C-alpha cells in the first residue's frame, strides 16, 4: 500500500478477468488506447494461460497496471517459440498518480511471485513511446528513468542486434532471467537476441 499526497493506493495481482470486473480504469490511463478499450484489452490478457495483470488501485479505480504475456507472434521474440519467455507488454500510471512510486512498486510486486523465477522476462523500450512532453525530460533523462524503474523488477539492459532497437541509441532491451530458467532456454534466448549472427545457427 502507498500512502502519499492524500492518496491511498493498493498494488496487487496477478488478477483474473473476473476480479478485474470489480474495478474501472482511470481516465488518465490513455497512453496506448482510450481507457475503456485498454481496460477490455487487459481483461483479455488476464484470460491467457500465461497472462498476468498487476494493478494499482485507489478504491475501485485502477490508476496503474502492468501486463505480462508471451511476445506477439509478429515480433522477433516469438520467432523461436519459448514457453518460458514473457514480455512486459505495457506498464502505465495515470498522470495524476505519478511521482508516488507506483510503477516501481508494481514491478517489485510482480517479481515477488515465485512463478516469475521460471521465466525470462523482457521489455523493449523505444524512445518514440516515451512521454517526454509532460515530463519535460530529454531522451537520455527518460532512458535513465526507465532503466531505474525497470531495475526495481530486476530487469537490466542487454545487447541485441534487433533493427528497431539499434535504430536509435536510446532504445534498449531490458531482461530479467529467473533463477529456475534452464541454460537451454538462455541459449535459445541468445539466438533471438542476435539473429543476425549466423554462427548461432551453424
């Protein structure tokens, strides 16, 4: 629970789609699509076998959330199907509730679940998705902010030859490898990170 600035926010999860129906989305959660549509999207993710939704709520109002699921089939990271690879698909905090440490606490709670030790968790950060306008941060300050926040979940930068990521030096791949992940999965993930290197496939 976070008590700050006359706000009381509770962080919990993972929640099922049925549990999510007892809440509603704050209007400030609009980074990806209109709030009502994004709420429907996260409820559908909660129904996936691997889907995990962590929320921060002020009474019955969701003011922040994170989603975890297998990488999109159209993405590089699903070129080789890995059951133990999850992507932090989205993390968002409503503008009115920023500065309370909600994002970092969502990540910390996510990784307290012993199940997460069975997964490699990734997130891809692209500068064109960042809210530099309202934060008044430059691209490098925002990159540092994202690295620091993701670090609360144990995600650290890793190199890759993914064309989108290397298209700008501020973009990055952040990764957490659970302690129960076998070496064979780590080796497969290395192949995904460096698909331009033919020696991995020889």
